[in-house]
């Protein structure tokens, strides 16, 4: 079984966008297919198998924060690209809406393209590492 790396990344992004953290994604260990379970999309996701909680058949996908792709990633970016602004940026993440404020700040500072590149590269590297740790074969 070889899962498509982009499908895994997309599923992680989908479940991570759920503010209530109720959405889940599962990787079939037999077929490499991904199934999503979400209370907000019950009709659209009826193809989710009844036995998706069987850990011998399906592996739950991690949330982006489990992979260090949340606030820690933004902090690492600032530490590398604009350490002089770290106090200001760290303060942004102490309130709701931090990610939008961070992206606005990055845009004003001319760092938005670098941020998107950094985020994409970090996300891909983290998902590859997760796949390797879980013995998941994947294709690009």
C-alpha cells in the first residue's frame, strides 16, 4: 500500500481547520485510501467505513499541531527570518485570531512569500517523517 503524500497533507489540513477539533482522518493500512469523519459533513462523508476505529486496519492521521506545524512553526520562522521581531510576533499568538494577524504582519514586512514557502516545506517534511515513523509507504 502506498498512500499519496499530497492526499495525507490535504487531509491533515482539513481536520486541522476544524476549530472544534472534532474532525478526524484515517489512513487505510491496506489500500492507502484516506477516510474523513466530521460531524459537519456527515452526508458528504458517508463512505467512511464502520470499522474505521480498528487500529489494525486504519491509522488516524495527526493534527497539524501534533506535527509541530502550529504556533511553534511560526515561532521558528520568526527566529530564523526576523529574530528582532520575535517578542512582537510571540505576543500575537497570545490572543485569538493570531494566525491572520501573523500573516498580515508577514505581508507588511515583505515576508509572506517566504512564510508560505517555509510552511509548505515544513509541512511536507513533517508529514514525510510521520509516514516514516509509522512505516507508511507514500508516493509523491
